[in-house]
C-alpha cells in the first residue's frame, strides 16, 4: 500500500503546482486576465508586467512554496524516500508549467495546458532539498536575469544550478544521488516549455529585461 500512497502524494503535488497563482493575483490586483497580457504565462515575471512588483513578488513566493511544501510533507511522512521527494518536486513543477486548471483550446483548436515557465517552483524544490541552495541560486539567478537581460536564460539557469549543486554534493557524499535526477528532470521540464523563448533568442527577438532594458530605454 505504501506505493499507492506515494503515487497519491505525487498527484497531489501536481495539483498544488497547478494552482494558477499569477492568474489569481492579477485578477485580485487589477481584474485582468494574465493570459491575455504579454507572454500569457502565469508566473511571477509576467505577473510583474501585468500587475506590478508587489503582485509579482507575492506570486513568486507562493509559487516557490508550491514545490517546497510537498517535499517537506513527504519527508515527514516517508523519511528517507528520496525518489518520492524527486517525484513530488517534478510533479509540482510540471503542474506549474502545465496546469490542469488552465486547460483550453489554442487558436488551432487543439487542447493545451497553460501555466508559468517553472523557475519559481524549481527554486522552491531545490531549497526544500537543501536550504543553503537559496544563497547560491537566488543571487546568481538574479544577476543573470538583471545583467544578461533574458528571463528565459535566468529561468533555465535555476535548473542548471540545481543539477550542478546536487551533482557536486552527491559526489562529496553529503546529498542523496537521487537528487541528481531531480536536476536533470527540471532542466528537461523548463527547457521544453522555454523552447519558443530560445528560438526567439537565436533570432535576436527575445525580450530584454533588467539593466540592458533600462539602458536601452534610457
């Protein structure tokens, strides 16, 4: 029966990750539908564009907790079940990216699941697995976002740093090796959803943010 409960926890993590925080916050702050603004994503970056910095910050904090809380719960219920921790972490990120609550038809008439890019829940999951990671990922990711100027690069850097952190910690014998697969899985999830951004980046059409955007407009 244990495996049944573990599967249930993974499904619940997906549902928690699917909660469209940005959609709810933007509606509360402005009454608008974030899906009709800029990128149409429901993550913190687009929430800032739609409703301002405070709305984006609230969304970011909640979205990080959507992945952190399931790991903490699993750790207390199934101590030492690192594979389940990895499962709920990836499920929460997948739910954030492909929310079951945001099922709709695209302009071509095909069904799709919408959501955010996955950066915030990835940070939350990594933090839950190793709290000190926040002192690495947040400043470096913030530096990349602000000075390199591409939200997509900043987002995927979170997953890459997670993989590097857990690979080095596993090699040093201070972290479960299963967490390496969390890092790999998060790169695949975030990389897949950011495909359009990377394509625009190669074409020189990706939106610039941060210091470079200020310098350009200044």
